[in-house]
C-alpha cells in the first residue's frame, strides 16, 4: 500500500480504514431512519443522528482521503424526515423556554453544513 507523506492520514491503509469507519457511521445513521419513531428527540437515534452527522461532516471538511459521505439527495431526505419527526414530537417533551427554537436552529445548521459539504464533494 502507498504512503504519500509523514502524517497519520497519509497512507492507503489509513484511507481504507477511514472509509470503513465513516461507512459504519453512515450505516448507523441509515439504520435509525428505518422507523420514524427512532428519530424522536428523546430516543437514541433522535440524539445520535445529528451528532454522527456532525462527526462525518467534520471529517469530510478536513479533506481526508477515503472518507465516506452521503450524497446530497440522501442528506435532503434525512433532513426533511428528521425535522418532520422532531417538529411533530418536541412539544410532547415540554421543552424549556427557548430550547425548542435554539435546538431546532442547531439541527438545521447541522444538516445545512452537511449539505454544503456534499455539494462541494459532488462538484469535485
């Protein structure tokens, strides 16, 4: 396998490993979308999907070779479904004043940032 520099990410082996790692994260996110109820704000998927997406986005923004990242069409579907479930359920949790608005803004920014990365990767 090839090595193209002294950095921790400068080899084919690590690129393959990064692809496997990011692929597993994409698979984990995809699994949470199997049922909308898994995306509710007080469920594992409801909490982890945006966190996993942010991790993926950070890796993809860094330009690491080998990183797997979902296409924009998938991200649009994820965003729309996730926010629909979130909007339909959050009031049942009786969030504190301001939390609903602030949290939703963070969620939207997370998906929009991921979409920007996907668009950039698709142009390349």
